[in-house]
């Protein structure tokens, strides 16, 4: 009997079929992995939401998220909630009576807390003894960095007052959330900075257009008008790390621009546009003041998104709108 073997054409056909099958399976595998990462992210935000309520039950109000009186002693809301997230030892390791970057805090500062990190953001190029967070407290539909007594120059005196469930030097109660806890965002996602002003990463860095916007829409327009690849527009690249720092670049989220758009700062008049950003396709996860977690699509109306950020402006929102 003569030997039978594959012809070159048959071999090429088999290879082509295998390549097509791989091309079809790879997106499905990636989608399944992302679904798992998104579930973990949702669970993280549920833990944070539960800790927020336990903190409120114990203290009688939400934690402050930052201080503008002495920023060296400004600790994030997440840091203050540690003991309500089964992190009592780490909470005890933080010395809130000294500067947040004091040597006595370096061990805590470098401790990675899985519940603070979304697995879809795999960034790990932190400085030594530094760990980050993907979850920021919502300060509402405003571009305020300073306001009231904490704004001695009066640069924001003509702006509407803070309207989120968190703000500098302030502790709000559940009773202060007049729009309803299920319609008010508490924490949302934001990517961690690339840790270098020598490179520009549009979905990680905070940029500075060098302007002084008068209102929300001007802030968005100014931010979108720049070319982020021009390094002179770099402002902050260490966003989100360390996790215990309480300040605009580390712990704050604003519901001004819709999710997954650029973040900018306007230091000339003490205003900031910290935008929710994630690596989930199509949107971001958010923990609401009632403890629920919802997925907010990129396509959400800017007005609805802003309404979800405010605590007491009287907006009526349908769950179908997001």
C-alpha cells in the first residue's frame, strides 16, 4: 500500500481552520475574564458601601474625605473606614495625628488592600512603599477644590455650594441626602496615575489646560480642547496612590463630565474636574449611598450623571435613564 500524507493545501486548510477558531474563541475568553474582574470590582464596592454605613451607624455621619486646612494631615475617607472593612490592624498602624507621609505611616502606606483595587486596572508601577486605590468619594456636580472658610481668597465664592455626599472639611449624614440614598453616588471608579510626568496617559493622568473656567461646561470644553500628548499640559500623574492621602488628586471624584472622559485641574482659580474612569468596557461601577452597586454606562446623559452626584438638589431620576 502506498503511504498517504497531507498535501500542502490540506495542511494550509487545517491551519486556517485552527486560526479562525482561535480568533473566534479569544474574544470570548477575554470577555469571560473581564466579566469575572467586573464581579470582583462590584464586590469591592459593596464592601466599601457596607463599611460606609457601619461607620455612619457608629459615628453618626460619613467620614470627611479630605482637609484643606492642613493638607499634610488630610486622610481619605477610605483610610478612616478601615476598621469597618476587617482592617483593624492596618487602621491601628496608621497614625492620624502625624503627617500622612510620616515615616511611621510608611508600612501602612505600602500595604496593598485588595478591596481598594479593581482587577481590571492592572497598573502596578507604584513608587516604593506605595499602594493605590481605584475608588474615590463623590463630591458632586461641581468643580470646587476650595470653598467657604477653606477658600480664603474667595476664588469660588460665586460658585454654587458643594452638593455631593462628601466634601472637604465636612461630614454629611444620611439625613442630609434629600435626593434619596438610592439616587446618590457615594463612591465611583477612577484609574490610578501612571506615576510619571515624562509620559502622557490620557485615561490615567490629570491634565492642566492653564485656563480658569467659570462653570461646569467650560471646564469640560477646556479639558477636551488640549492635546494631552503635549507634556506641558501634565499636572498630576500619581492619582490614587497612596490610598490614604485625602486630596483632590488622590481621593476625589466629581460627576461633572460623563464617565471615561479626561480629568483636568485649574489651579489658577482652585477648581478641578476629577472624572470617573475605568477599564470596564462601556462604563464604570458605582457604590450608592444606600449600599447598592450599579453599572453606569458611558452613554449616560450628562444631566442624569450630574444628578446622580448631587445629594439635595431635588432632581427626579428614573433608573431607566442609566
